[in-house]
């Protein structure tokens, strides 16, 4: 595992020693003091199976973190969550643009415009918040717990829970007492700027049967990437520079938002909880680093930014009908993203490519007077997401030997896609018709609709043996409609030239506002309608659990998850089919009677059939295809130990061996033969490792609580080790983009609680590791300049808090 990484191994050993030294202080003192914190995760109650159950009684692989743990380890964003969950990995290019994976179920490239739906579902309380564009970057504060469910959750959670589910459970309004708190932080990034945050909550009873809870935050993340001076020369004779956008630490982020929830107990059995969430963040600059330029440096040529604003109104109704528990959960989510991105690398790469055959790409671009201009492109993007979901379910009493739960689910989500590729001062005759200065335009609307009926039944065969079976019947109906491409003055094959017309040459409609015409649609009786991908199917879950003692649980699971198929944005590329993940798992959970030791684990094998994968095809336009089958084998474990009073120690790890089972061909071939006589070739041979996910990942936590006079003090540490991973499924691109090297990060903190106040000094990424979370290229021909997206450099800071 560690061969060829001696520096990583030494760093890992040093980190382990530092954490142990920080936590294992003065055992004798700890044993003699009654004032120490309790790990609330040892007895945490979860609702992963849509019922309230102790974590150790749930026969599936779950990691759960309660309020106390989230506060202790300063979990405030998804990047903090993944430090505690080794079975989780992710790709990211900037804040708010993250694709999450569990157990190595990753083909890379997911999360592009109109790409595959995510394979991991994300829920806020009872409502799904997974959008077509990926995972919302929810600010984590005043949370009751976070649950990370590994493996297919397709029975109770549906399409976007193919490989796993993340659940954010908020603290609910409490009518029994007033409560309030505020937390503040200031921090400084090494070789970067200064940041901080302010967070607060208020819980106000409104009589005996109602309460309101308000949460708000403001956060400023410091930049640490420098945009340094650069020039680019083109074969047309034009030379450009980036003097007007040179800036140190230019990738800063500002975000703010809040949450309001009202809970009304109508009587002893019925509760109504409406909630409202709002969040806005704006990031500047680019979050990748370019090794050709230097550490924490890039050379970009535009004033880049990204604005991500979303809100959700939700309603949960809980009550009883006879002995059955009824739950209704509905929500409406609205998300708007506006961004401006530099695409100069595209022009540079294609100018080099054309020059190799004696051509000049940059010479195609002139102004209206015929003079050569700067051919570099900048992308003005606007994404408009809307999502509505409804779920109604009934559950029988949980204390009976036979228990059932069942329900209905419906969701509809839309994605308005606008991608305007600008070349400043471009001649009108070269631009997209009616859009001066636009060389390429994508203006499309996607609509995804999902319907499902689900149910699970559990039978206690004996007091120690339980059999659970579940089914989910689903149907999906996805559509895509609009325009993509060049103007007909630049291309005679794509774009406007390919738009639908009648016999007289007039454009067929309807035409989306902001488009010259329509070339992505189906023709029916002389009119256009959206292209559609429809399907239905069945997922299942079968589980047998055995409790030989009150402290031990052993289980076996056979389950299945799925993702719907869909439409490619390029009309000439066929639709892609649904893919399915079948999971075979044996797991165990054990806790000592005194709660001082807990070990949970699972051994699993997952078969991923016809997995969806995406890549940048012709003109660097995203295409989604169904690849060959893959098989994933692995082991995961989670150990918590309290060797002495005041000391909590945890270690969690995952081993994943994820490989393809057939050749991946340059031209789709489900047989995997990739016949050269037919012009085909192998881009990934059988046995190629799936990208993004490290083979080994290890998380280590330690905390020591001890008295300091009249007050309580603590020392703590968190370490993450991630093995190397490939960056792309296709071997030539994986080599060109570069491997994700193994890395170690470590966070340390020391603090004190005095009355209602607390203070903590901390250092994140203490050894200033450049852990690479993902790597990519901006265009299909841009292998000359790959970018790495890294962990935040070493950051020191101070936190202050007050609880009323």
C-alpha cells in the first residue's frame, strides 16, 4: 500500500504520534476526575430506516455524528464531513460544485451540465435536496446529527441513493425552554488571506405546544491561490496578457444564510413542522492550482466568479392513524447559479493542435473590420434549478414482532441551462445568429420526473433473529429540449445549421427564449417536442439480522440501487440507459456493556451494471455513455474506544478494490471486443481501476477532556490518510491528467469551557499538506495544462462561543 511513498508514511507516523501525544495525557489524573465529556455517538439514535432506532440496532452500515461531535470537530461544511467518513470520496472544482461517492462507485466526470443524476442522495431532514447539478453545500450548524449510509438505499430513498445517502438532521424547535447560542471564528491561511465566521441560533417557545427556532450564519473563506502574470501568443500573431486580473489570494469565498423552523403540536399525536432554508455564496477566482506555474498559482485571463443562491420551503406532518405512524414530507427547492469562467486554455490548446497540421485555429476569429482579435473564450453561465418533492408513508408500531412501512413518492425537477461562450469583439458573421460576440451557445431545459411506491416488512423470527424485505417500484420520465452549437456563419454542420425547419426553410418552434432556433428535440406533426427517456423497474433489499447478545449484531444484506437514464445534450449521441448497483454485504456491530468500546464493520461486494460515465467529447461537449460492468470489493470499519475517563479515541477505515469487468471501447461496444477492424480501440482494458476513490482511506480522531481548576479543558486531533487514486476512467486521459497522490492531513485543537463561554485555538492541516482532492482539464484537448484541486493549506485560528 505504501510502497514508493516513504515521505507519506513518515508523515502518517508522525501525525499518529502527535495525536496520541495530544490525547493520552496524564491517565492517573483523568481516572480521578468526574468532569469529562461523554461521546454522544456511542448511544446515538438514528432514523435511517424511517424509524427512530439506536445506531447499534440498525442492521446496515451507518456512521452517525451527533450535535456534540459536530461541534467538537467544528464540522461546518461537506469537506469537514468527509474527514470523518472514510467510505466517502468526492470530486470538486469549487465551493458548491461537488459530486459525492460512496464505496468507490465512481466513474468520474459526473455532475456536468445535464449529466447523470448523482449516485448519492442527500436529505435535509425528511426532504431530498439532491439536484440535477449535484450536492448542495449546506452550512452545518445547529444540527442534531448527520447520518452517512453506505451502500444502496434504493428501497426507502430512491433513485439518487444508488450508492449511499447523506442525511442532515436539524435541531427542532423545543417548546419546553428558551435557548440561544452564538459562535465566532477568525482564521489565517498560510500563504493566504484571513477568514472567519459568525453563527447563532435562537429557540423560542410560543406557548406550551409550539416553538420557533432561528439559525443564521455569515462566513468568509480566505483565498490562497495567486493569479500570476502571464502572456499567451497565438498563430494569428495576437498576443494577450492578464495584467488586469493579476491578484494574490484571489479565490476567496463569502457565504451567508439562515434557517427558520416552526413546530406546532396540534395534540398528543399530530405535529406540523414548516421550515425555510436560505443560503447564498459567492466565490471569486479559480480554485485549482497549476504545477506548471508553481505552488498555489495559476495564470488565468478573466475576472472569474460564481454565485450560488438557493432556498427551500418544506413541510413535515407527523401523526397517528390508529396504531400507525403517518408522515408527510414535501418541499420546493429553488437554486440559481451564475458564473463567469475563463476558457483561454481551450483557445491555446486548439491553436497548438491546428498548428501541428499547418493550420491556424486563432485565424478564424476577426472583428467586423476583418482584423485578428484575441481568440480566447470566456463562459457566461446561468443554471436555474427547481425541485418539488412529496412523500407520504405509513409505519406500523415498532414494538411488534411484525412491522411494515410503506409509502408513495413523487418528485419533479427542472434545470434551465445557459452556457454562453464569449469571444470579445467577435465579428457578427462568425457569432451565433443574433448573438454578437457569442461563438457557441447552449440554451436548454431539462425536466426529470420520478414516481415510486415502496414498502418494507420486518419479521422477528425469534427474539434474536429478524428478517427484513423491501421493494421499490419506480418509473421515470426525463426530457431535454433546446439549442446548442455555433452560428451558421461558422459551421455548416452543427448549431444553427442543424436546427429544425419546415419545407419553406422557416424554423420550427417552439424556440426557447434566448435561442436562435431549436436543434435538440423531436418532430411530431410539424411541431417540436422535447426528447424523452422513459423507464421503470424494481429495486429490492433483503436483510437477515441476528443478535446473539444484547451487545452484538450480525447481519447479511442483498440490496439494489439504480439511477435513471437520460438524454445527451448533443442530439447525435444516443440516450443513456439506467445503471444498477447490486450489493452483497455481511456486517457486524458490537459494543461492550460499559460502553467503553465499540466496533462496527462490513465486508461487501457490489456489481455495477452498465455504469454511466461522462467525458468531454467533440468540441469539448459533455457526453454520457453506458460503460462496461464493474465489480467493487471492500471492507469498512469504525472503532470507538474510551480507554480511560475523559479520553475518546476513534479510528475508521475503508479498503476498496473497484475495477472494470470488460474493456471500455472508444466506440460503444457492450461486448468489450473493441474491434480495430471496425475502427474501434480499447481506452480502458478489463481490470482498470475506477477513478477518484482511494484504495485505502483512514480517519483517526482523539479527544481528551480534563478539569483545569474550576473549568473544563480539552485537547483533540483529527487525522485523514487517503491512498492514491486515478483521475479518469480512460487510461490515456488518466495518464495525461495525472494521478491523485496519497496524502495525510491533521487537525489539532485545544480549548476551555468556562461557564456559558468557551474558547478554542486550532490548527487545520497542521503539516501544510497539498492533498489533491481531484484533478481535471478544462477541455478535451487541454492535457497540456491539468489542474489540481487541493485541501486548504495550513490554517490557524481562534473560536469563541456562548450558550445561553
